[in-house]
């Protein structure tokens, strides 16, 4: 992957202002987050970036699975 220097942010900046990073990803397709002067994370706009092609249903399933995994205990408690 070729990294555009205009789409790089530090981990500190991403942590402080994620909405800015998200907007950059929407505009540029992706943003590379650097930590300790090395590329660490890739924030992508799933609608624009061809690296991951998903249907709208697949995107929803992906997010739903993550939410379920992260909050499983709460969902199990609510199911009682």
C-alpha cells in the first residue's frame, strides 16, 4: 500500500480527535495512524476503499457481531 503523507495522523491525535480521523477517512478513503513513528493502524471508509468490498448487509453483520462480542455479558443479562 502506498501511504499518502496527507492521510497520516499520530496515535495521540487519533485518540484525542477520532471524529477528525473519521472525516479524513471519508474524504481520502483511508487514514494511516502512526505509533512510535511506524504505521500501526488503518482507518478505512468501507464505502470508498476497494480493499474490503462488502454489501450493506455484510457491513451490518460485521458491526453487529462486534457489538455482540464486546457486550455479550450485558445481552445475556437482558435476556434473563
